[in-house]
């Protein structure tokens, strides 16, 4: 069945990420005297950040303070503010190789392109403004985890992407991402293509443990995969 919509993750998949998100999450928790490793942060990449923060507190906090929504909100606020500043100003921010050209070729083939993310809208808009895909009309829409009932690994963001682009059947959707939760999201939505990118947060070995249709190193490989189901 022909693909009509491709949903791409952001950080680690289409946007360069040198463990930047990991470090900011680590720093936000450190302010509250909670020490986590980069490996701890990596394990929660892709999921909504408030959910990630709760999980990390439950795993690593050894004090007596109650892990409640108010505390999670405090930490998340620091994370959001730091990520916004990073995406607005840091010289390293940019797309991964070949992403704009891949998006352009998909659009030329009359396919819909949407990005989805475990970030909330506050972080995502400054990032998309910096990258320039919206201005160049290379994406049809973006969906953030705070705009749906449940973020990854639930399918809500993909279903929202379908609503925004008028795609009726999830078997006509491809999901592309670099984390286990990306692949779980695609499978939960019933996507006919669930493509893992092995040059992001999760290794090929880690992604191979999740149900998938393809594992690739670079986003431009999606173009050849799409042709096989056209």
C-alpha cells in the first residue's frame, strides 16, 4: 500500500544532537540535587519530558521529598528554558546531513511530511524557526507531546499528524525515529513502515530489539524505502 505521510522525529533523527538534550536534562535534575548519568538520560529519550523526569526521579532520587507534579514542573521548567536558549543561540544547532533534500524530494512526490517530538511546543517552535523547514515549506505540520493525550510510546501524535494532513489510514503512514519509543509509537499506530535511525540516541543493536521494518543510518535512505511500497 502506497505511503501518503512520513512522520519524522526531531532531535537525533533529523536534528543534530551531540547528547545535548541528555546534558540539559542532567543539568536540570542536578539543580535539584538529583544525579543522573548520560545513560540514564538516554534511556528516556523520545518520551514526553515530564514523564521522563518522573521516571528519573523515581530511579535516582534518594531523599525524602515527595515526587509530585509540582516538583516535576519545577524541573521541567528549567529544562524547557535551557533548551529554548540552546536552540535559539548555540552554534552547533542544525539539521543532520541530507534532511532538507530528503524532505524536498518527498514533497515533490506529493507526500506529506510531519515532524513529531517528545518536546513540548515551547521548545519545538524556536527549534523549527532556527532550522527553517517551515519557512521553506518542507514540512506540512509538527506535533508536540503536550498537544495530545499521551506522548510516545502511545500513537496519539501520529494520529494527530494524520488529522492535520487528511490521511485516513495508518497503513499509509511511515514513522522514522532514533529511539525505542519512536518505533513503539509507529507500531502502536499501525504504520506499515517503522524505520529506526541508528545514528541517534539508540544504537542499531538497541533498536533491533524493537519491532521494525527497516534500520538505517541516514534519513535520506527513506527515499529508497518509500519507492519499494509505492
